[in-house]
C-alpha cells in the first residue's frame, strides 16, 4: 500500500509559477513511475507528466511541454512538478500518481490539490 500527500497548489496569475510536491510513504517503496494528472469539472482526468523512478526518464503532455518540469527526489520519495508560465487553461485539480509494477500494474492516487490560474 502506498500513501501519497500532495502540497503546493493555490491561486496564481497567468504567467506565474507554482510548485507541486507529492510525498509517498510505504513499507517498501519501489515504483515504476511517479507522475501528475489533472482534472476539471465535467472532464476526464488527463495526463500531465511522468518520470521513471530508476532512470529519471520524463514524458510530458504536449500542452505543458516547455513550461512544466517534473523531477524526483529518491531520498525523500518525492516527486515535484514545477509549473511556469501558467495559463488559465491549466486550472484544475492536480493528482499525484504512482504506478507500481511488481506484478500487474497498480496505480495509487493522491487526494488532489487545486491549482487556479487567473487571467
């Protein structure tokens, strides 16, 4: 079982920056990937960015490439999403995701943190 605690959401003006953090706790923690998804009312949750835990390989949604940076701190079991040049369309609840692949893939989710970008 993996527990995730997110922090760092809030209200920012367009063009501003926010930094999201997600700390994981588990008896043994060896994920395949950690990442971020986001969701707005009435829409499905969408992929934002992911990073492989061992190699640090990253993948980004086209909508955030060049503006968002995902990183991980393996010593602290933490994944960070640095969001720059924020746009009103980035407004959403952001969810931390961990995928474990010891057998069949298992996904764990944080509780979500609100990001609001005003124009």
